[in-house]
C-alpha cells in the first residue's frame, strides 16, 4: 500500500477564547511550542460555515515529546455554538487520543485539578490502561505509549489519534484503511456501556520514517466506534465548523496530488482544496479536506514552510527538499525556540 500520510499533524479544536485555551492546553498537556498564531478570514471553508466568511484566530501548538499538536480555532465575529450533549458513538470526533510515558503519574497530576474532570484509570478489553480528561467541552483519552521523539520534562506527549463515531463500520473501515492507509487492525470487539451496545475497531499506521516530521509525529491510531442499538446523530448537526469541539483531524501528507488521485479513483472527492500554497502566519502549505462516510472532516496538509524563529525570519522551506526524507533531529528540536509564553 502506498504511503500517503506521514503522521497526525494536529487536531482542530473550536473554542470561545483561543488565548485562554492555548495556556490551558500548555499547562494540562505540555503543548508549549508555538508554530503559528494567525488572524485571517476563513474564506475557503464557506461550505462548512453556512456559506458565509468569518474572521478567525488560529493557533497551532505542539509538544516536542512527540505526536501531533492542537490547532486552536476561534471565531472572532461570531459567537460559537456549543454541543455538550453528544454521546459515545455519535458521528464525529468523540475524543482526542494523547500519549503518556508515565500513565499513573499523568493521572495523579491531572486528577487534583478542579478545572477538569478526570476518570479513574480503566483497562480495555485488550488489556491497555487508559483514562479520560474532560475540559468541560472536549474529551481527551490518555493512553500509555513507548514511541517518543524525546523524553522531555512533561509526562505527556502529543496527539496520536482520535475516537471517531461511525454509522457503518465496514464503510468507515474502507475509508480509513484503503483511502488513508491505516492498514493495521489492532483490535475489534463489542461491548456494552450505559446499557448501549457498541462495536469498536482500533486501527494503526506505524511510523515509516518517511516525511520531514515523521519522527516527531510518530504512529497513528484511530478508534472507530459504532452504536449498535440506535441511530447516532452528528455532533456538528446544525452547527458550523469552528463551533466548540473537535472540528477536524489533520494528517501530514507526503504527496497531495497522489492522494487526491487515489481518493477520486475510489469515489471520494476533496471538498476543499487550496491548490497552491496557503499561508498561516509564517507557516504555509497546501491544505485540503475530505469527508469520511459520515461527514467527519479530515484535513490534509502538505507542509511547505515552517517557522523556526519568527522574529529573525528563520524558517524551513520544505519545497526545496525530498518530501520523504526526514529532517535531522537537531533541526526539529530547533522548534523549541518558539515557545508559548
């Protein structure tokens, strides 16, 4: 199978206050590296914002222990609409999955905070411990992991995946396995929670070493969850992309043209395509969107330029190098020069 993806670049999170969320996620999850902070009009996303253009602020932060980052997204001229009542298996991103190198330590640190809700540590049917963190709107699933870019001071790393509600497991498996290339089935089982029967399938794509940031982004893990007892509803029904919650899951793409051709040959079309370089602050790239069978938004980004030290105009231009060749580790670590302060 062709490798189209290098890893999870980020998960998009709609918030009502981007500045506050940036510092909250820095303190909770170690997202302390600032990649960009950009204010502009979201002119390419009208399909998902009521055919209107809205001004927004977007902030991308990362954790250099490894894994994807958070794209914190705020409407600046519209009050975002909340949905606090969605259930497990509802269509869309149910939770972000983050990794910990010391699960019990992470649990103890987060459990004492009064601003969030933290579950007990549980053990899955495949004998993997985990716990959930809820910040009042979003769920974050914390799992143990041994795939790290570096062992920093923080006990958590970045995003390794997401829990996604689906309506038809076979259709969703075809999309995530054969369109995106998450080819490994880690587990598949049924379970009952709150008197509702579910089916869960865990998919993985191991890091291949291909792509500038693959060593940093690491493995990809997706949990697909289907409600077997009743029809689920869409988490973003009657709401806009950018309203509060997880708005998309974003993958770092090695060759956008090849992926687009592959998707179209399987009857999946890109719903958004910037076509050429699109700038966000000092970062830039080609970004596209594709919908999974239930309309969950998957963002695809072919990175062109990444700022290393913004105030000195120092950045990496990835268009001038082999797309599959990884960057030297020391060069990636230079991203630590731009921190959330």
